[in-house]
C-alpha cells in the first residue's frame, strides 16, 4: 500500500476512536472544522472544543454513552457494542469504515470509558492503532442547555505528517460530534413531545 494511503488510513483510525478553538453557542447542532482546535507537539496530537447544545445534561450524557445505538448516528460506524460494564466503567468495541477522498479504510478500536458523578467522561484506548489515546468530555448544565468541553490527545503508532493530521482531525471530530449533537436534539424533542 503506498505511503500516502497508510497515512490516510492511520489518521482515519485515530479519529474514529472517539474517539476533539472554542465555540460559544451552536445555532443548529453542529461544529465547523474551525471550531475544533488541533495542535501537534512532539509526536502527539492534541485537540479540543467547547460548545453549548440546547438539550438537558441528562440527554447529552445519554447520547454520549449510548454505545449500543451509535450505528446510524455516527458516520462510518458499522458496529458499536459494550463488551463489558462494571457500574460506571464500560469497555466498548467499535468497527467501521472511514472514507477519505477516494479511499475507504476499515477500522476497529476498543476503549475503556468511565463516567464520573461530576459529569466527566474519561476514555482511554485499550487496543487499536494508537500508542496512546486519552480523552475527557465535561458535561455541565448551562442556562437552558448544556456546555460540553472536550479534549483528546493521541499518539499515532507510526509517523504522520502534522500538516495532514491537523486538518483531518479537526474535520473528523467536527463531523462526528455534529452527528451526536443532532441526535441529542432529536432525543430532547422526542422527550418534550411525550
């Protein structure tokens, strides 16, 4: 496989492990690529965003940890399942195919996810295509909605040009979380309609 294809495959796999410049409000559930700040330092990609969504913290949390129902919500995800659960700690396995231009790349990841009482969701890679992956999502009530603060750091298992990695990470994170935000709004509207 050509080197470019390897680089694209690695970037796609890294980003789909849930595997995220700050935006104050979202007019419609969605992030633009520019709303996600990505930097590269000493072999590690660091990404983050902050935004508000017009849903309750309970709805936001329900969507973020509803791993058994993420297929059809998160783009490119073909399977997503909770492998084990012990109280507030999940082990999650996901599989799918990431698309980048004319390329399509299969991916798999397994992560440990811990949901803390203070509204934080901590995740770390157990297996996959990274040497290291750790993320934190903070879910906090804000006015009539919820503020979400997300940070992730990823060390790829092989070298990736940072100029490609930075752009691609911001795009993939924005796309994936925009899909989750739309699902949050759908569920919030569904609860109000009852």
